[in-house]
């Protein structure tokens, strides 16, 4: 708090004594001695705010991704332009999830990467189990669906750019330490995000050309995070992916552009007929209306959208997910 400076005032003495004799003698006015102004008080020192513990990932010496600023897309005042490498390297080896070691305890506090994300993204102070190693309760907003969740067991920690997508985009050539650093990156905002299990499993390893968050208001931040992760880790993109990202960026309040560079030796999908972005699924029934079962839906996609709109996976009023794994109406797949 800024303390206003005190303005000293000089006090001037006044008044002359009046003589009582018939022949008054002039008495000179006494010289006023100004009061010494008190020193201006200095504002008390403001203590520096205590830093909130934010766990950070430490990539290996061989893992040195490019530093990319990450301002909030809605707060960006000027147009921005990102450059993505386009193409798919030939002869990519099969993806093996076991090569991407994740959910490690990076700082030795017994809380692995999953727990660190839950602690960081909770809207309230979390409750930990007795050991302090695992989150027992909190409150989270699943940005993919706009759903509020209080049970950490109903949440998955999603890699914004899935591990399999990173593999296909050039990560297949990384060493084990680089892959581990990517899989546990707590530095880049949006790299890891707590979302409902159903929405994460619906997304799978798909890029924005095949899957977008059901909550359209999240398209701009989603696309921005996706692009910045690909730039930071020097991952390539496909033409269909870039086409989808540009469409999602159209929802931003400030223009954001993507320039593309074809990487040497990479194959490229023709751009004449880019893959269309699937339209959001329209619900055939009111999620809060009469009870429904899986036989009422024409496809798994429609059933999954209805399940999410009705509160899944936290709530399942229509009992579409009897095994409670976050994946409704599995018979329709």
C-alpha cells in the first residue's frame, strides 16, 4: 500500500504585547522561530509475497525444447503468428507407451506428476491422504466439458498433445530422457490438464482434425496450447491438423495465425481437400428429461455426448456406464 507523504507545516508565532503607560513605547514584534518540520515518515517495507510452490519438470540435458511465451489467448492485445513444421516423417516406428515414462516424483516429495497437477489445478485447497502423497478431495473445472468435479478419481490427467501424437510428430526419435521430460512437463501451462475421464478417453490420441472439446468456448485456449506445445518441443503437424487449428483460432478475440514450413524429407498430405472438422454432436434427448438407455442412441458418439451433458462421469442418472469406467454404452462402439 502506498503511504502518502506528510506535508510539514511551519508554525508562525504572532502577537505583540500592548504597553500600559501614557506614552506607549513601540515594542518590536518578536521574531517567530519556525518550528522544525518533523521528518517525513518512510512507508514501512512491504514484504515480498511468499512464492507458491509450483513443481517444475527438469528435462534432461539432451531435452532442450524451445522456450515459448504463454500469455492467455484472451488477454493478447496484438495479432500473433506461429510457425509449424508440416509433414509426417516416413518409416515412423510403432508407438510404445511404455517408452514414455510418466507420473514420476520429480522433486522427491512423494507426490507424482498426477498429484502435482491435481494440487495445482484445484479451485480450492486440496485434502491429502494421511501420508500426504495423494490427493483425496478438491474441486476442479474440467475445461473440455465445463463440468465441476470434486472427486479426483473421476479425473484423468490429459497430455494436451497426446503421447502417441507426439511420437508420430517426431518424438519417436527422442531418447528415453527426452520422452520422460515430455511426459511429465509441469512447466508449460496447458501441457497437462485435469479433465473428466470420459472426455479424455473420447479424445484418445486424436488431433484437433478429429476431436475438439465439447465446450466450444474452450476452442481458442485449446488450439493455442496445442500450437505452443508443438513449437516448444519442435513437433510437426499435418495439413489437416493445421486446417483444424486455424478454424478453432477463429473463435479467439484477437487474430492468431499459423505459418507452415514443409520439413525436409517428409511426406505431405495434399491440401486441396482438407479433412472437415466434425460438427458438435446435437443431443436427441434432454439430458435432464426422462430416463434413457443405450438402445435409444444411434451411435456411441451421440450416447457419449448425452452422457457428458447429463453430468458424466461424475454423475450417471441414466445408468449408461454400469462399470463406472467413464466410457458409456460401450456396446455401441
